[in-house]
C-alpha cells in the first residue's frame, strides 16, 4: 500500500459532505459515493467497475433488481491504465468519467528555459509510456533537445514483483551512472516515485561500485512524492532539488481540520482508515494481533502531522485538489442539468473552475522545487508557473533565484549538454552514429571563420571581431579616386567652355557642334558618376550606380560612333554621282545617338524591373572583414550592359580604323581610332581584373576603368583640337582648312 493515497479518499468524502451541507447546490438531494480499490490490476478494475453498475452487494452486470444505486459519474484513478480500463466499460453505459488532467510535454519548456539539451528519459513500460515517447521525442528533437538514453519503469508495484524491480533498477542505475546527461526527465504514474526510491540502494543490492549522483530530476504532473510501507526510513537525498510540474492547488478552508478529526476509534463507515493507520504508523490494532506476536499496538492517539511527507501530508496535494474540483463539477452539472464541459464555478478556495470546448480543465500548473531533509521530511516550494491559457499564448514563468539545486552543483545552475560549446576559432564536426547534440570541436582552418562576424587569430586560439568596411571618402584610396574624378570633370568642363567660346571658329564648326557638346557633357557626367561608387552603399546609390554609368557611357560611345559615321558619309558625298548626301545632316547624328542610347536604357529598365541592385554585406570574401557592397541583383544584366557598350565601342573602332586615312580635315578619324583603342583596352582588361579582386577593391577597379576610359576619350579626341584653338589659333582659319582640303570643294560638316 502507498499510505499517501489515503488523502485522495478524504478529499472525496470532504467534498461530498460540503455539497450535501450546502443549500445552494443540489437542495433536497443527497450525494453519495463508493470507493473501490483497483489494486492496479486490469481484472480487479473491471470487477470494481461492474460492481458500481450492479445492484447493492451483488455483482450482476446489466441486470436491475432490488435496490439500485443511481450512478451519476465516476472519478477515474490517478493512473492512466486504471482509468482506461474503467472507461472501456463505462462508455457502454454512457456514464461520464471525470479524469485527472496530466501534463508531460510542458517539460520541454523547462528544458529550453535552462538550455538543457542532453537528457535522459525514464518512462512507464506501458501504453501511456509509449504514447509519451511518440509525442515528445519528435518534439524534443525539433527544438534541439537530444536524448542520451531511454529507460522504462515497471508498471506494477506490489512486493511480489521485487525481482523485476531490482533487475530493471540495475540496468537503470548503470545507465544513469554512465551517462553524461545531468538532467533526467521522469514520466510516470502516481506510484513511480516509490519505485525510484530503490535507486540509492541498487548499488548495494546488486553490488555496483559506482554511486548515483549529479542528476537533476524533472517529474511530470502525474507523479507524487510517496513511498511504499516498507520504504518508511529510506533516504531521498539524491532527489533533493527535483523540479516537477503540479496541478495548481490551494488549501481548502476546513480540510486540515477534517483530516485531523479522523480517528480509527471514533470514525465510522471508513473501511480504509484502520488499514491506513496500521501501515502509516507501523502498528496493529489489538483485534488484529495474535496474543503470541509482539507488535506495536495502535492507540488511535497517533498524530497525522508526525508522519513523513512521503506517507501523508496535511496540506493539499495537486491530485487531491483535482478530485475536490471533480466532485463539485459533477454536482454543479447535476444542479444545472448541463454537460460537464459547460460547468463553471468558483470553489471554496476562490479559484475558478471551468472547461474549454474540448472538455479540458482550464487551469494552470505550478513548477515545484522539492527540498528533502535528513529526517525524511520535505518541503515543496513554488518556483514558477505555467499558464496554458494566457491571452497572448502559453506562458512559462520561472523565478530562478528561489530554486535550490542539489549540493553537488554548489548552488550553480546545472548544465546538461552532450558537448560543451566549441571554443572561439573552432568549428563543429559531427560524430558518426551520434545524435546531432554530440560533436567534436576542431580548429578553424586558415581563412575560415567560426561565425559570420568573427575570424580566428593567427594561432587559432581565439576569435577576433570582423571589421565592417567599404570604399569610403575618408581613406586614401577613396580620396584619391574622388580627387581624380573631380579634376577630370573640371578639365572636361574647361574643354566644353573652350568649345562654346570658340563655336564660330572653323575647327569647331567642322566637328559638328551638337555632337561635340553631347560628347563633352556625357564625359563630364561619366567622371561625376564615379562618385556614386564611393561611400557606404545605400538603396538609392545602388540603383543609380550601374544604370547611370551604363546609360551615360552609351551616350558618349554612340556620340563617338555618330561622329565617325558622319566623317565617312562626308567623304563619300564628295565622290561624283554619290547619293549619300541625303544622309548627311543634323538629324542623322541625333537619330544615331538617341536610338543607341534608348537600347541601353531599355536593358537597364528590364534590369531594374526584374532584379535590381540592392545594398548587401559580403561576409565571406574577406577573412577579416565584412564588406558592405551593392549586390548587382542580376549578374547577367550587369554583363549585358557592359556587352552592349562593348558592341558600340567595337563598331565605332572598326569604322574609325577603316577611315583613319581619309585626307584633310577629316583626319579626326585617326583620333577617334586611337580613343576607341584606349577605351576597348581598358574595358577588356576590366573584366578579368574585376573578377579576380575581392571586397572594396572590386569597386576601385570599376571606378578606375570609368576614369581611364573617359580620360582616353577626352584626351584623344579633344586635346589636339584644344591645342589648336588655344595655342595655335593661326591654324584655326578657313584658309588653312581649305589648303589642307584642296581638291575637295563645297563640303560643310556643320
């Protein structure tokens, strides 16, 4: 017998007595009850259930005769197997069974709160234990909790099975001792703790040399701190600091007085009391003692408060509190003629009792910290609260400062992991055949990182934080590029000013003023657009960088192409009978520049509409730096824009090369040929240079290519003309041009 279960009988009688004395619940009716012992046996449970359904004092199932009880409801056993056996019979007769709400998967919240990822599992060797494993094992694995071992507790508790208990206990003891898991989760029935009290003695009984220690026990809500009669003085020191989940309970007014009034000499109608008394106090009443047997005689004056907590508690336990609420739930349902799930009331302790739409009791759970003392007494301390029905979702609250851990841990929070976290500058290597929580820590190779924001030191003994970097205006390289861009932009502006000031001179008029101005303005913008590549990448600058550069350069190159084509057309119109004169005009140049530029603008529009550039952080290219950059979005579109500019430059270079030997004033083709040669050389070398560099050097390579190619166009095409306009004005006369073009009369390229 487990004496502590007697409180459950007392609370049932106490609740029924309160209901019968109440004028508000079931007036003019008397609520009665019968209690049967299941002996944790399916056959006995079935027999007891059938007795409830039969006539008084006779087991005649499904037959009504004589005086019959009006069976209203049945309160199930504390243990799931017994309740299931009862339900199989009661369901046939539509008799409601009020069960005790259990809780197991909320244990996961505790494990995650304390970061315990390497645990052992002890569960019942029955259907409920299997369901527990099937439910929580995948859940634990999904949340990163690994199971070191699984052991099963025997489902039977009587002394005849002591050999089975010892055999199971020996295996369990060895697993517990050998495992590095410091946390053991217990899923059991109400009597399971009494089985676990064997563990400290296993090493002596089965001659084990190692002692069990260094474990934190986490018990499910079904389990109670109790003991068999023969375990009266057994130690419980290894369970000091245990955490358990308990159905939230409050002390009921008058219940402890009701308990203390129980006396085997005066209480009538309680067939369990004398049995409880003899086993709890270790004595016998005179009527049950033979004259020749020396035993301690029960006087009836023994005090319940003197019993160890594992035998009896005057304070209300969670299971007893549930039985009390179950009785009142049935009474309220009878009083109001409604289904149990529709019942809602306040009990005598002031707590609200109600059910949800699934018939589940809407209640919270307490997290209990158990403190065991040398005199076999214990203290339960509420250190947390679980509220499954909180408005913002299930909530776990833990007051860690109130928890007492076992003295093995020196009052420091225990740790339970398969492998300690790898040191900085090292990485994880999975062990073959082991759970993912178990791994080896190996040093990070050179150039690799242990996390995305750190890199290993030279000796790989610690990690250094990675610096965030980008091509900024404050560093020498960025400042130099800004200076060059501004200088060349200023020079381009001066050239444009020179051409505007001398727009009536022959050399300016002979080179198509409109195309010249368009080319110079586009070159000016090319130098300035290089500034978009410097500084911390932003959403706007990332969108403008490549697209502005591509469109502006396309305008510049198409202007050069138009100038080259006009030179060729102008020469061809001098041939006798030529029909090309109709193509020689201002509209032709505009059409060439506009059409070529619009094609590039269309490519850029597709780019921005499908996969536009965006600010990004490159964590991997540089071992010691995080590079802030503009992700091109679509690399294909980026190279499409470069390819189109290359196509325009190639055509312009080809046409200029073929016309480089034209006579007289049309020898501008020579300068265009050389400028296109420089332009193509720069951008052909750009691609391999760009692909071979990393970090902000890639940006610097592109800026340099922009400046170099733009400078090549500016110098090769306009410096010779500026030399003549500024330093050799005598050459900038119509007479001089006519002498150079003798034999070619009547041609105007304005």
